[in-house]
C-alpha cells in the first residue's frame, strides 16, 4: 500500500548547475587544427596483394560525467544509539556509494532554533543536500527556502508544505506496526503487549493503533499498554518504562524510542520483544520475535542519482510525503531476523501478511472502534495513506496510554 501524489519539477540550483556545465565542457573535444595540404602526386607504386579485410573499429563509448555532490545528514541523539540512528546511517552510507557523492552526519541535533543554525552552517560548509532524519520541520524548511539556488532538502515525516527545493519522505509504518502486532499477538500468553513511545503525536498514534489492530486480528483478546517518556533517546527512562509495562502484565515489548533499552529489559525479564527501526536480533536474541526495519537505502540512492541528473522533484504543498515502499529483502523497509525460538507457523503467518502488504493489500478496513467502543470507521471503509500518516488522532479499542 503506497501513497500517490503529484510532485513538482524544479530548476537545478546554481551550485549544481555550475558543476554540470563544467563537467560537460571538460568532456567536450576541441576542434582539431587544419592539416597541411596533401603532397604532390607521385608515381603509383607497383601493385601488391590487397591486405586482408579487418572489422571496422567500434566507436569509443564515453562514460557519463560524475557529478560531485556533498550530502549532510541530520540526526537527533548520539551516533551509536543502537537503533534509529544506526539504521539511518546504513542509508546514509548507501547514498555515499553513488559515484561522486560524499556524505557526513551531524548528531545530537535539537528541536530548536539551533537546528536552523546547524543547517545554515552545513550549507556554508558546502553541503548541497541536507537530509533530516529528525523531523525538525520548519527549522529545516525555512532555511531551505532561503537557499533555493544552493541546496536540496529532504524533510523526514514532515506534513507541512515544502519549498521548491525540498521534499518530505517517509514510510508506511502503519503497515510495519500491523505486522509487528500480528507477531506479538501470535506469541503473547498474557494477551497484554506493551509499547515504549517517545511523544503523543500522530505518527506515534498510528504506530500504536497499527500494532493493536495487528495483534487483535489474530488474538481478539489482545490489549496494548503504552508508556510515553517524552524523549526519543533516554535509555534510563526507556528502561524504567519497559519495566513498568512488564509489571503491568505485558509479555511482549515494542519500542518507538530510538535505543535498545526495551530489548535488554525483555531479555532480563524473560519476555518477548518486537523491534522497531533496527534489526535487534543481536541485542536480545532470546527475546526478539522479529523487528520492523526502517531501511531507506534504495530510496536515498535513487534520490542522489536524480539530483545528479537534474531531476529532483519537490513534494510541494501536498501535505503528504513520498512514501518509501515496503520490500522483501535488503534496501527497503522490511521484516528483520526472526528469533530461533519462533515457531515456523508463526514466522510463516507474519511473513505471509507482510508479503500481502508489499503487494498492496490494505489491512486498515472498517469496522474500527475507538477506546470507548464507538465505531469510528464503518464496515468496508478503507483508511487511506494520508489519514494513516497524519490524521489518526484517536486510539483504537484495547489501547491504554499513560505517561512514564
């Protein structure tokens, strides 16, 4: 299930255009000087045997010029957070494999005016592309709008309008969360599954609801308990929240926070885990059922190539990001490693549902009820990607949320 929308063509920023013109000029051959007149005719030589015929030489094929591109990635939290930043670095480094592309990351970017200052400095230092993994919104796009002829910007999970040199991008986390819920629902014994979540915002609410609906699709008695910790990266708070959920009866833990604390608690407490962002198989091998991996590598490689070719497109005023499609295999959002203890039939069922998602099946179909049992989505009505991305501001039946 992928979102569709029109994207707006934009002009090539001057800084990249200069590079393209220079490369074309460098690759052009100069006009050869006129040769001297042919010498006077001489007596024809004696006839000799004609040489054997040879094949005509194939014309030389010149390679396309390599367009240099400096790309800076912005991250919230530290470099080695064990989860979100680790998997985004995979995509950053994949982008760096494109000929001519150089990448670097800036970590611990705050949600404040300082983020704008960091962006301006990156541009001053020669960045031609800024990739925001943190969701800083206008702290990025306002600066991009000031530098239309200098930089391209990628604004993560931004529902706001984008200037002509900026595009918002994301992934169908609602689908990934649903698949995670199916895995949890098939493995739970207590019928209570938990989630450690950073903030109560729409993209978190849809993840929680997807997790709940996936669980309830295979286990109608499933309940989801949520603890908000008001931070993306705070291992101490995440550990405390995870233990609170276990004490409340949860025997499956899931993270929407950036680190691996939930996984370590699951291992210590002898409960299951379903990871988000990174593949957590090595962090808690005795607890992890599977993970939903946020790999943007394929998408970012193609975007780098499009920029080099002068084909960048903005998402404009659509209020909806470019949605990176799910994938079976490396390079895209996918299922991670399954624990060795997971029964074969459970693995097969989760993988089967995920394969249907890859093929475009929509699992978000009414009737869907809210926490109080009121029907919010009528039978047969499908929720579209735009609603799932940023319009879901209520919890489904079976979800209980609290502050950590």
